[in-house]
C-alpha cells in the first residue's frame, strides 16, 4: 500500500500509517487497530484465557484448544500473543489459573 504524501502532515502520521500496515499484515482478521484498545482488549483476554484453560484440561493438541487459539488470534494482536506465549512457556502466565486459585478470601 502506497502512502498518500498529501495527507501526511507530521512524522507521527507517517509512523502511524507504517505501523497500521504492519498490523494489518500480522492480523488481517481484525479491522481498525484503534478499536482493539477500546473494545477488543477484554475480549482478547477472555479468548486467550479460554485457550489456556482448555490446554490445561485437554492438552494443546486437542482440536477444541486449537479452535480456541484461533479465536484468540482473531481477537488479539500478534505482539500480545507472542508476549503471553513466552510467559506460558516460562510458567509465569496467570491466565490458565481457575478463579478459585487466585481469588482467595475476597468476600
């Protein structure tokens, strides 16, 4: 995609369009990346948490878990998935814990 130079008014605009192109290439299923920060963040966390819990109960090779990961890929950016996958491999990701394991005595 060629950048229309007449619409670029500052270096920030040019930086935005470059990052938008990279975002679209990495995650083509999601539209405008600005909506991810406003409306998709919680949905992304829920999708990835469902994937983690599925892996904990059924294993990563189960087709249902692969489908949950696909749903997380649709909702999340690739940067987020890379980060949380690194945390899962290191054992420091808390998304696969059931609520009773980390919410103790909150009543």
